[in-house]
């Protein structure tokens, strides 16, 4: 009886990455969302800090 041979561990050829063209802004499907800057934190001392006296 012939024993089945294990498959050869051949490296799988990885295709080179396709150069993606620069994405053009399409206002119809993807409206440009301006980055909303987070508001500065309120000028309050942290609970573990004492307020400055002066």
C-alpha cells in the first residue's frame, strides 16, 4: 500500500501590489468632511488637584 505523500511546502507566489490611482474627491458619494477640532477642555482643576490660589 502506497502512503500518501505530504504536499510540498511551496511558497505561494504573492502578486505585486497594484499601484492604486489617487482617489479623486467625489462630492456625490463622499462629501468632504472638515475635521472638527475638539473644544478645549474647560479650565477646571482635576479632582485630584487643588485649585491654584493666587
